[in-house]
């Protein structure tokens, strides 16, 4: 009977494609929006991800994220280095600055000062050039967001000069980094250079990046640093989560994306519910005849479940493929750089599709189950 | 299954109905459409149930074939008190023992003729390929074997009714119930369908009930039961005078 059920559905092309559209569109909307949401809020942790060597981040107790920090006195670095279990500790500066572009526009940039000797604090990979270029005078490495923001397509920024807070900076490399939540252009330079580029207050040290000794865990060392120095110390996982939480708590993004996902769900229920009900109503005489002939309600429910299952699977696959195509299609755009679909999201979409089909199927099938076999004689 | 005797039931009766009444609710009012019907339907006969619209003939055959519970009375089909069965047992009883031919055919539009004719076998769990083959044999007998791979909408009304006949007989039921089988057909097609039905549906061990008010085919009946206002007013070989 399931074969008949599937043929009944596919034979009504208009409603079959309508159902596929409903499920596919819902899946696309839910999957795509949740993917963008997750990747966007993860940008709140991009500062942590871009400094992969640091196992513990030490900061002033009021600092919250890589972008919301309060500078510490330079002596904090020595205090941290003196804590047992700290293998190495390097200074890390994060500050805002202004750049006058060639066209004369003013752009805000983030300046990140990495350790002068080890260059710890730079992203793992370079898109162009070598990390050692930072040892040259007035040298900066720009992130790939900056190359598209400041320079026309096809023009290499290498060797270009910038007026950075009224001082000369020369771009000598391009970092392969994860863009920040605001997609602000980032310029990496050595810590000592950063102090010149970004004049400021008495305290300039934003963070101390720490590596832990063998036999120690990041949690143990972070706890010991807090105990011995009175500073705040968070493991890489904790601090990246703090960045994500900051975005969730301080922006309207969860609400906005939540509304869109909810609308995807509602649209799915509306389109699928209406189309499915119409399909079953159009076939009510056939279902009535089947019941009269001797098909049990259980088999009828199995038939409707098979129809819903087939539409659900194909529609879901189309929706997920649409999301993959979307992410792939926009992968060259710096805003979508590094976007991926976490494995949990397709599962959540699948659950949403199952719920949509269960709700609409149950509503639609009531009319079939209520149909008396005797009605076919009327 | 309850096979206890119902009073006055002929042992050879395919259907034995005693004291059948049926009420329908219409708002606050209860309308009785059948009033204590007693009748037997015999195998080997083509029995016509005739009457004006609203006389209760459709309700009577619905009850006799196990798709509508009576308000009062008992029905035995081939010795089984069908309304003492559970719902599932009753559905399975219908699937095994009864073939239906509907006025509007009620064929499934998106499956081909052979599959439509094979539906009762498929519902019984017979593999689709085997069910189709068995249906094709019957379609050949009904002279539409060459249409087996077409969709119902590609056939004429008479051909669709033949598919419905094939569907009603493919699982070799012992009771065939037809609701106005010629109502949607012109006189010639209707006559041809009835001839075919008589040829393939009437057998020594099979009963055939036809609900109709098509007086063009009354001469094909072995027996005619006339219903008026929910009561049997005539039961004989021919239509009474004045009808």
C-alpha cells in the first residue's frame, strides 16, 4: 500500500511540488539562518581563535572579551611570568586607531600588537607574505577584510603605505584570519610598534597571553594566576565562549534570527499544512474506497506517513543542499569567510521538519480517518 | 467469530439480515431510514435493490456489506455475524470476502489500470508484480487488457467501470456489492457493463447485490427487492406493476 501512497502523491504534481517547496523552503530558511547566526556570534570569539598559541588569556578583572578590555600596567606581564606552571607569557595589545586611505577616506581599524620576539598573537596562517616581515620597520600585516575594504579588487596591498594615526605604516603581509564580529579591518604589528601607533594612557597592556608548562592544565594555571596576581585569567575555551556570550547578551541578533527561524517554521506549517490537507481532501473518495475495500486505518495512517516521509526527506535534502550552495556560493565574500554548517544545525532542521510534518499530517489525516467507508456509496 | 444462528435464516443464504433498522441524527431530530428489514441474499443470484432516492437502499447494502453499523438488528454474511467482529476483524473480513463497485468508480487517478484493479490484492499483501499479473488476467477477460498500463483518465466511462469490476473481483470475493453501476454510463455502455458483470460476477458460490434505479437493466435481475421509505414492499423475480 505504501507504493500506492507514494504514487498517489507523486501523481499529483502540483501538490507534490508544493509540498517539496514548503519543506525545502522551511529547511533552507531554518538551516541557513541558524548557520549565519552561529557563525556570526562565533565571530565574537575571533580574537581568541586568531591567536592560536595562547592557552590562557590574562586580563584586568573588568575585561570581558578581546574587544571589551581594560588595559593593565606593564608590570602585570612580569607578575604572570612568575606564576608556577606558566611556560611563557607575552604581551598583547588591542586598540582602536584611524587610517587615512589613499582616497582620503577615514577608516577605523583595530591595531593588534603581538610579541616582538616570538610574534605570538598573530594568526596561524598568512595569506600572503611571511610572519617575519613584521620585523621590518613600521611594518604591519593587514587582514584579508582590509585588503578588500581598502584596495580595489586585483590590487595587491603589499608595499602600500598607510597613514595610521598620523604615522607611517607599511603593509608587508596579509594575514589569513577570521574576521571580527563587526568586520573591522585589523592591522597586526609588533607590540613595540603598536605602542607608537596607538598613543594612549599610562597603562597599555590589554592582555597577557600564556602558554602552560608540561604536566599542567590550562584550568589549573588560570586558577593559579588569578590567585597569585588578582588578575582575571581564562582558558582559551572560556574566553572564546565569553566573546560569544557577549554578542548574544548585548545585541538583538538572537531575537532577530530567532524570529526568522520561527517564521520559517510557521511558513512551513502553513504551506505544508494547507497543501497536505488539500491533497488528502482531493483524495478523500479514494481513501474512502480503500477503507470500504478493507484497508485498515492503521494502513491508511502508514500511507499518509509514507507520503509525509517522502516529501520530508526530499524537501529536507533540497533545503540543506540549498544552504550548502549558499555558503559555498558566498565563500569568496570576506563577510562569509570561514562559515561552516555545524553538524547540530541540520539535525535541528530535521527535527523542525519532523515536527512540521507531524503537526500538519495529524491535522490533515483527521479528515481521512473520520471518513466513513459508507460515504463512498453516497 | 460468532456463528450462532439467527432466527429464520436459510442455511444457504449468503447474507441473512434480521430486524435491520438504522437511525440518522439530523440536528435535534432522529430520522429512521430503515425499519426492521428482514431479508436473505442468496449465492448464485444477481439481486437488485431498487427504490426511489431516500428509500434506504444504499443504507441497507452498506449495512449488509459491513461498512455501516445498524442501529438495531443482526447481519450474517456467509455465516459470520459481522457486527460482532472487532473493527479490525470486520475490515479484514471485507477485504477477503467482499468486492465493491462504486457509482463514481473511485479509481486512484495516479496509478495505472492494472495497479488499480490489483488494489485489493496489494492490500492483502500480495507482491505488486504478482498482483498486477493477476489483475491483467481479469482485465483481459473484461476486454480491456490492452489498457492495463494506461491511467484511468485515459479511459472512457465504460472502460473505467470495467476496471472497477476487475478491482471488485480480482481477489475472488464471495459477495459483490455494486452501487448504481450504470448511473454514469449511457444506455449502450451500461448494458454492456451489466452483461459483463453478469458474466463474471455471478457464480454458484458468489452473491451479487446491485443497488440501482436504472429501469433499463431490471430485466437482468434474478431477483428484485423494492424498498420504499425504509421498508421492503416487494421481493420477486420481476418489478411489480406501477414501477
